[in-house]
C-alpha cells in the first residue's frame, strides 16, 4: 500500500485558517469513510483529531474540521493558535485489510 | 484513565529477533481491537499490524508480513509483537494503539496511544 500524499509543509498566522490536503486513490481515501487525522508534537505520541472524515473525538476543539471530496481528504484548522504548530498525519483504511498513513505535514504558526 | 505502556525495545543486530509488549489498563481490553504503528527516526507514521478484539482476525502491512507476528493475551490485558528477521529499515519507535470504538476494526482510527518503544537494528 502506497502512502497517502500530503504537502510537506503548511503555515498560517494566528487567527487565520489553514487547510491540509491528503490525496489517495479510489482504493483508500475515495473508497471508504475511514479517514482520520492525527496531530503530533515533537517527541510525543500522535493524537486523534478527526475520524470518519469529519467527526471530532471528545475534547478536540471545533476549530478542527475534516472533509472529503473524491480521493482527497482535507483537515482545516480555523483560528490558528500557537499550540496548533505540530505535524499532522492523515490515515485511511486502504482495502484488502490494510491501513495507510500520509507522509505528514508540518504546520507552522507564523 | 486509559493507559498503554510499551516495553521490549532495544538494540538488535540485523537478522535478529525482538518481542515487544504493550500493557493496557483503564478499559475492557478484550472489547477493543489493538494495533502497532511505527515511526522511523525523523519520518512519518507507518501502520504495521492490527488484531481484532476477538483475536479472530489479524492484519499486517506488506513490509512486515511473514516476519512479524501480533498476538494478545486478554487475560493479561497485553498486546505483543514478535519481530523476526529484523532489518535496518525496521528501526523505529513502535507505538501500541487502541481503536476508537468497541467492537470495531478500522485499521486507521486510533484513539489511544502508548509512549512508544525504540527498536534499533544495527550491527
């Protein structure tokens, strides 16, 4: 299974919105509703931010939202805050009993 | 509080073996599918293996199939990963992770993670 494609970096100023894309194929992102997003700060374990394309686990601010169109999923962070600076990874069920992650996007808050 | 604590990492020579353990607490272990995810130094996350809550289904990434074996002991609330024929490219922090929902096996929705254990494969 090939990794999902994410931009290596993204940035925005405090208060702004930024969107990170995650592109796969009809065999993974486009074919299933199991798309998740994770936030990872340096030296820490990942944290689930979005699951099933657009659902937020308890405790995740509503500034974080997810969507999907065709083979591309997106994570939008609104009202950027300094603590949002981290690496973000998408993941998807990839069919044939496989899981797959994206390559990761480093979000910088300017 | 859900806790996942990995152990068993270390330095091993190419071709060697290592067994990772993950001790779980704070939830009904036997009701959740469990997973291993790894992260090579400075690199992204890679799904490695998943085991259904009932142990009836086991899944592996192509990169480890035939070399790694996932198992669980629901009586001991523990998950394991037996790693054989280790290669340099297996060097990574290995995370144990729990699926979000009871009775689900999504291979992509991991709500709780351990702190990870580092495996280094080098001569």
